């Protein structure tokens, strides 16, 4: 009887997760011309109103430098504009343009939104078991110190 190689099944499952996020990222770009982090930044601006880069950064769990870079790209596409704050003249806050608002209407749901809905429907013991297993896998792959936002995306280098 052949020996069961569980590690192969684990690696196949990991590859499927990576592939699913990659395919979703590509569908997002094809659908609305934006990466998932760009859509998340637009959504944060829409939800939070006139806010600082730091507040957006906290909301989307990306560094301020990354958010600033994303805002530069969104501004170049005409989806956001930077407006001086009325309350603090030193601050310049990003704001959605009409085109930015329109693209949010057409953008498909994010993959992690569906995941969150399904994950939250699980019993607490099952959530804990999944989290523990994934943390162990990250550790086994020497990945526990890699910075990662809690969103499912593989960002393209030119985003």
C-alpha cells in the first residue's frame, strides 16, 4: 500500500490558495483596470471621507508609503484628487473624483469579503483550528516575519 504523503496535499492546497488570489487579482484588473489594493484604497476614501494617508493606511493595513504610492497612481488615472484640509491647512487629503466614485460601482467584490463571510459562519473551534494550522505552516515556511496585509491579493509589480 502506498505511503500517504500529506505534505504533498498541503502544498497543493497552498498552491490553490495562491492561484485563487492570483486569478482574482487578474479578474479585478481586467474588470475595472485596478489592482485589489487600489480598489481597497478607493473604498476606504469613500467610506471614511476626508482623511489622512495614515488613516487610510490603518484602515487597509498597508504602509503609509504603499498607500501614498497607490494614491499617486490613482491620481494619475483621475480617480482621486488631493485637496487641502479646511481644518488643518498643512494636511492634504485624498478625495474621490466622479470617475473614482463610478469605478467603485463597477468594481467586483473582493475575494476576501466572500472569505470573511464564510469564515465567520464557522464555529469558534473551527476558526481557531484553521488559524493555528495556518500559523504553524507560516512558521514552517519561515514566513512568520514577512509583513502581510489581511487581504487576499498578489499585487502586480506595476500596480
